[in-house]
């Protein structure tokens, strides 16, 4: 090939992006990360109260709202915010990054976005954004001030809505249309908890003190009533038991061509492996080790080694707290703000990092592996249970995930039933069934009729109390004595509870 050929330019033109690309922005959002992205806007706006609300109609999750008490927006500001990829200067404390924000987060989860906003003493403003049916740019509709005011007035809150913003998703693709009410309730309960946990982790540095309060709840639109509600509590991945013998956490210094970067290396004690701050209820073991990357105190990445190390079981308790505010030109944040890509300069600098006492980055890796190996050899499981059906699925799943089930044991069943005699429960080893006396069902569950779902607390307590009775083919003398003592104690306690309730009922 002759590289000496002169290339003559005949024409130049700008090629705008295809409008259909809008539908792919934010494609890697999960429900939790999309909600967190919108909460970022509320936090940046200075909101003190933020509410994530799942709106239920006809027993089914039908919409999602993020409501804040921030300063609100004017019509001009809202129109600018609705532009996909609009560019502007971000303040030092703002969490925005790309100018796609709540639009991309919404359209990744729902087909329709509604925004209602009001400044203090200002006129309410309302807009709607919908996916184009032809795959092009989204369509924007404007609502009259009166209809926007009516929608805002219909939101049930603890106090009057004087200023702030309401983001509402409709036609949410992640919402199940399961007709079974119990399945819907179970999904809602799990989803609310997962959203609260995710926000508690991602915003843990921003919550508490002078930070905003965040609540996740449900609202039944048919009866105009707020239902389940969870307060979002800070969930700091670096809160764990103190180990006086450990030399960690330790601060390291990484030197880049134009700046220096400090980061804290931690080794979480083995005893904390079941703590909420370690588990975070997200990802597997590989997702809980590695870099926890922050930008402006917002946790962007929960675990992962970003090409610096290979994830392994031996490093499961190794964690690094890393703030990238001063090295953003070496750490590219993805549009969903749920992950970060390190360039080779940053990765090399991390590998060469050194603590003030001379400890090298590779020494941290070695110590983490040695600590993991030693802890496995000296730590026994604190709980050891036989699997059982009839206890809440959440309980069974947690015990199983945390390794508390005997792998070689035959499971048994926990249920309600009727039987004669002065017995609170009955053990049938041959059929492997634990039966709780239905006489006390309403007393302990509050429900008149018993089935496989009622009285989850009573069923779980009885399971924990008596699971070891099913460990063999017959009951030994010691087990029989223990069971008889349990029977008598539980029977007397139930009778006492019944008498107290009757007395209280007569007084009323």
C-alpha cells in the first residue's frame, strides 16, 4: 500500500445521531438502579424528603412515583430537563453526569413518563414523555396548569405539597400482571425491601444527619390508602466488627502522572459474613469483593476488581473504598451510574500503590487470602438446621443461602392441625410432620382460618425450636424429656395469653 497518496476532501458534513438511539439509552438499568438515578436528581436539588411509591390498582402494581420536596422547576426548566442528552454545567455537589438522567432511567423501565412540578408559590407544570411508536425520538405532551395542580393535589402525603417534583412511571415493564393476590403481595414486599436496600447502600454517605429522608411505600388507589412502608436506612459496606488483631483498614497512595489518589483497603472479618452491611442483598460473593467506587459521595459501583485482579473465593472479604472525584479522566462512569471502567493508567497506579508503612497492594491481597483461609479453619457454623416446608419461603431461602441446612438431612413439613390432648404441637417422625395445635391458631396469628400460609411467625418459631427432633429415626430419652418440657411450657403460655386477652376484652 502506497501511503504517499494525497487524499483530497470533496465535502464535509455533520451526521446527526439516528433518533431511534433514544430507546437504547439506559438499556442496562435495573429497576433499582433506575430509581436510584432519579433519586440522585432529588438529592442534587436539595430535597429533604423523598418518597418512592408503588401505586396499586385492582390489586396490581400499576405505576411508580418518586415524590420530593425540592424547589421544583419552572416550565422552561422542565422543558430543558426533558431534552435527551441536554448539556449543562453541573455543580460541585450535583450527582448528574450525562444529561440523560431521569429520561433514560424512566424509558428503560416504562413506556410513559409523567412529570409534575411546582415552585414555591409558583404555578404547577406538567409534562408527559412517551416512547415513539415508530422507534424515533420520544413525544412530549404539555398539561394545563389546572390539570397539573389537580394531579398534585391528589397525592396523599404526610404534609401539604407546597413545592417539589413528582416523577411518575406508567406502563412499567418490570411490574408483573400476576392475578394471584398473594403472589402480587409477595412481589411487592420483596421489591420494596430490595429498593430500600439498594438505595440504603448507594446513598449511605448522603443519608442521615442533614441528608434527606427516603421512604419506600405502596398506595392503594382503589381505597385511597397508604399500605406497606419502609424507611431507607444507610447501609455502609464498610461497617463491620472490629478486630484488634487486624492491621486493616489501611490507607494506600496511588501515584498517577498528574495527581495522587488515596484509597482505603479493608478486610471484612469472617464473622460478619451474614451481616446486612456485608451481604447488601445484591450480587454473589464475587460482587461483594473489590472496589466500592464513589463519586461525590454517591456509591456508583458495588464490588468488582475492574481488571486489576481476578475475582476469587479467597478474596471474598477484601474491599476497597475508592473515590474517583479527582481522577474522572481515568475512570469512565457508565450512563446508568452503576459501574465504572478504569483505564490502564489507573489500573497500573493501583497495582503500584503503597501504604505509609510500606505495605504494597500485593501484600493486601496476600493478607486477605491468608485471613480467609485461617477463618475457614477455625469458624464453625453457628446454626445447623434440617430443611422444612411450611415455613415462609424467605426464611427457607435465607437459611439455605447462608449454609445453615444439613445437606444430607431429609426435610419435614410444618403445618397447622387438630389433635386431642394437652399438646401444643405434635411430632410424627414416620411421616416427618410437625403439627401445631390449631386451637391456638387465631391466638398467635390473628387469623380465624388456618392454611399453609397463615401464622408465619408461629410456624418459624416452632420450626426453630423443634427442628432437631427430626434429626434421627426415633426420639431418644433426652429428646423426649426436652419435648415434654416444651409442650408443657408452650401450653401454659398459650393458656395464660388467652386469659389475659379475655380479661382485657371484658374491661373494654
